[in-house]
C-alpha cells in the first residue's frame, strides 16, 4: 500500500474514533469538503507529480 493510502486510513480511523467518543461530527467534514475541495484536488495533483520518479 502506498504511503498516501496508509495515511488516509489512519485519518479516517481517527475521525471514526472521535465520532464514537462524541468529540467530532461528520457534518463538520462535509462543510470543510464543500469549501476546500478545489484545494484538495490541487494538493493531490501536486503530490502525484512530486511522487513520480524518472
């Protein structure tokens, strides 16, 4: 599994744990994604370019 995939699983796991503990609501994530989705796409693209070797 790639490093990005591992980090994504850790982040998702932490979000579910915080939700189960009542410290986090998924509506907060939806609001953040609604606002910042273009930046997320740009970051994924830049990471893809930087990760290519050769």
